[in-house]
C-alpha cells in the first residue's frame, strides 16, 4: 500500500504548521479530508537553523496514521542522518528522506533506510544540481525537490526550481515518486503539477488555513483534476 502512495497523486500535509497541543485532532482533520501521507519535518539546528521534531513525536501519531491507512513521511533536515535512521524506523516511520547535501556516503545511507524496511528518498535543496542524484536513481523510492530553502514553513515558493523538477521526472524511473516541498498552496500547485511531480507537501497552506480540512480538500481536488500518474 505504501508503494501505491509513492506513485499516485498525494497531498502530504506537514505537521510543522499544526497546533502541537492538539496534534491528534489536527492529523485527524487532514486524514478525514483524504490525505494519506503525513509529512514530518525533522530539524537539528545545524543543517538548518530551526529545531523541531524527534522520534517521540513520530511515535505519538504512528497508530492513528497507520490505522487510517496512511504513511509517515519523515523528512530529515539533519547532519549525519545515518545516526538516526534506526530510531526513526523504530518510531514508526514508513518513508525517510535524507538531504544529499548532508550525506557524504549517500549510497550507503539510502541502503541503510531500505535495510530498515522503509522507503528511501533523497532530497535536494533549491540550488543543488539534479546531477547530484544521477548515480543513486536505482537506490531510491522517491526524490524530494525543495522549492524553499529548508528550515521554516510559510516561505515563498521558489519557481526557478520548476525546470529541475521537470528534468527529474525525465531522469527517474516511473516507479520513483517525486515530491515537492515548500510554498505549495492553491496559487502554486498548478505549476508544480505541470512538472510531473506527484507528491505535494503543504504546511501553512493547510494548517494555517481557517479550515484545514477544506484547505486539504481543495489541494487534493487540484491534483485529482490531473490525469492519473501512471507507472
Ligand atoms: C521546510 C519544510 C517544509 C515545510 C513546508 O523546511 O521541509 O516541509 O514545513 O511548509 P510550507 O508548505 O508552509 O512551505
Ligand atoms: Zn519537509
């Protein structure tokens, strides 16, 4: 099931913008609206300036997300991610993606994620060339293309990344999903959809909206109006 979620159109609400005092309720709202990929932004204050979520938060929502047929999509914005793969796997993560910029031994880290039984993704910052993942296209289940510089939700979508995402779709095999993260909102999702990407992270556009469920539904409708992503 998690494999289908990788290659179909999916909204991935980022809980970074949710109210952490009511996390269960917030996750419930977006899953009721149809989201099945819950995006979790892990930041260490070193790779990015901000400090956010650790494995205990993943663990706190794992049963709720899994019981509703969803997956936990863990975005590691941390240095030395290889030190934490097993802890995030044990906490219930389904997908883990690591930044190419944070991995000296990228091939080994991706193999470590898969060895833990998870789907492996690689992430590129806006200024990182697509060629950085040229030699690991056979080692990933999805690629995440940042359309903001990572660290905070609520930043402006960087449209100059769009041609790179289009080239990523041409480079990667069809069974590899492409996720877009940063500034995805009703006014940017159409351009992001035009690239051929199929997974769309949205933080402030969902949880910052007065009605998160309605906001999630309208982004899901934008995706569904496109033809099925086929593999
Ligand atoms: C940024 C994070 C994003 C962020 C998205 O560093 O990786 O996932 O939460 O938030 P929005 O959708 O508000 O840009
Ligand atoms: Zn993210």
